[in-house]
C-alpha cells in the first residue's frame, strides 16, 4: 500500500527535500477543532520548521521518520521485531508513564512507557500506542476530543456473549460495513481496561496534559520497527497489533442506513435496483458522511485506504448486520398516490393535526447575521450564483414558536430566544432541499439538510423537526425514519472555507436521485 500524504494546507519545504519529524506537540483546541503541531528538521540544511496538523493526521505521523513532500518514507535502518509483553511481566511492577521534557518548549513534552520484553527493554511513545493500537484510524482519533458524546454515536449493550452495537447516522454506513472496524469497536467495548484508557486519555487532553493514559493491557503483543541506541530499543513504528481478545461470540450491528431494497411493482430485478441505488460517495471515493462529522480532521478522508495497522485477534466473533427492508423510494411514492385512504403515510400526513407556526420565506435577509448564521447565509448566497439554482428563500425564526417549554429555547441568559435559520433551495431540474441551522451558543449541533426530487410541504416538515429537536433538548431526532422519503445529510461545523463547504452541500443536492 502506498504511503499517504499528510493533510496540510502548505508544505513548508522545497519539493523533493527530505526532512525528519522530530517533535509532536500536545493536542489543543481552536474554534471547535483539535490540532497539534509538529517540528520537521531538514536533513540537508538542518533547518527546523513548525507545521500545524489536524489531530486526525496523527495516524500519518511517526516520530523520527523521514518525509518527502509530506509523504512518509521507508526507514531501512530500522529493525522489524516481534515484541511480547505478557501479563506475568506486568504483575510484578506497574508500568508508569515517563515524561520526556523538551526544555523551554513544554508544549512538546510527551510520555513514554518502558517495558521489558523477551529480547530486551523497549521504550514506546504514548503517541505511537495511540496512533497504532487505540485509535488506528481517523474515526477514532475524531472521537477522542468529543468522547463525552460517543454514546450518542454508538449505543452498546451486551447480553451474555452477544454484543449489540447501534450506530447513529453520524457514523458513516461505509465504515460500519467494514469488519475490521467493527472488531476494533468490539475490542474497546468488551474490554473495560481498554475503554478506561480512552476515558483517561480524554480527560488528560481536556486538562492540557497531552496524550497520557495508564498502561492497562493484560498482555501486549505487537510487531514494530525499532531503532537501537545506547543499548536500548526505541519503538518508532508499530505495524501490527496481535492477539487482541474479543470478549463476545457474536456482534449484532444496526445502522439506520443499512438497507436492503426489495423489488418494486415494475418487477425490476435486484441487480437493477443495486445499479440504480444512490451511494453517497463523493469524487475520488470520498465518504461524505465522515466528512460531515469532523472535529479532529480536515475536510476529506478516504476511509478505505487510511489503514496501515494490521490487527490480529485471538478469539472469533460472528458479525451480523441487521438490514432494514425498504421499497424503492419512487415505488413508495407511487403507492402513496395510488392507494388513497389507506394507513400509508404521505407527505401530507407529516403535520398531523398540529398547527404550524407562521413562517414567511423571503429571497434575502435584511437583519445583520453573526456567527453560524452568517456562515450559512454566505454559503447559500454563493450557491445561489450557480446556474443550476433557480431560487433560494430564507426564514429566521424563534424555537419557542414551535415548542417553548424547554430550556433550549433560550440562550444562556435564559431570556434571549434562541433562533434558527431555514433555507429552501430549488434547482432548475426540480430538485429541492431544506437546510436548518440552529443558533449554537452552549450546544453542539450539526447543520441539517434534507433533499427531495419533488415538491414537499417544507414548512410542515421543518416544524416537525424543530418540535422534535426541542423535545430532545438539543438533539436531532431520528429524521431518517420520520421522513424516509427524503435524503438526510448532517454537516459538522469545521474551519473549512465557505467555498469548500458550499461545494460539499451543493454536490450532495446535485448528485441526489431517487431509486
């Protein structure tokens, strides 16, 4: 597998110049995103330069490795060895993390573990254990800065030898479809000591202590590239983690977008349905759902090629994915039109008997917008200049107009009403979309977008969604199941430019078609 290029805005060295990664800083947060700094030393000029990375880039950063044009190079002088640290070696004395200081640059202080293996004494940086063992992909690196909300993304329960994993739509369905990813999640949740290491790591990062956690492995078996120096073995790169034990025999996986489509009334074959089915994959095979959930990584991630760490398990668990049977959306719409008076729901049923508050949509917003509202308005204004767009209309309202008896309806002062902004997008080809942005003071909430290929009662749908949001005290309800005729996207707020965010949203609308 070719080495991946580090995510960066600008590589500060000359093309073809070989540099060595000599220091990695403690993680830090800025504008809701998690970053770290790295120092690279030019081999030729001995000049050192700082580079700021997203925390999610850590899976591409290996201390003492050399890079050319941002791509990590092979290190032929490193020796590949198997390291076995068994439980009997750990029981005599607890392995403590040792702080390695860097003088006046204390932000580059880091921790190591020292442990005796079969063939000597090994020093392992905690950065490398995190990168290769605990969080070997961008998804898990992305969870660490927001670990307090992981239970909203993955709901885990275990009954006997069966582990149940229920994923929210914030987790990419393509990620859930990979056996290696499911096994790693099961390894974390069925081994309490591993989960406790994550919890400790999260709290230490929040406290500014950096990458620090307790050594709680019962046994650790790895293959690594090491460098021998002054009679010691320094682990530079872990390439395999072996004998990981799953404390379950069966893993049941559920995800709202794990869907099995049935034949429609026109007797389309399963192969034709598969061919028609819209797969939410961006250009170059990039996963849009993962893109919309970034807190520790930049805009685009290829979830299929990011792995460089091999995991081997000492126990077997059968993985069973529960798929929801669903008719073609076009066929479902035809059925709703042709069989009036039945209990099948159409878009006219969304509102029930509730009274929808008055919502007036205009082609521009006269009031001065700040923060997230200013960003989404700039995105939609840019989108409106596209030749494919017929019109965009806006409405700014108050949450309390939809359901006022919740604290989320006001800001922190408990007086000022919390507002929302809705944009209705109409393309010239008939496609429509609705974007909802909530004033985010003291809450973390994604931007919601719903897409349809025909006319919808957007005011009714918006009211139902906002009503559910308020009842859940600031958490989007399961919109996918409530409005299964529509395509749903959630976009996390990132530091990406307005142009990049606009393109991502427009591409989602423009590429949509019903099956």
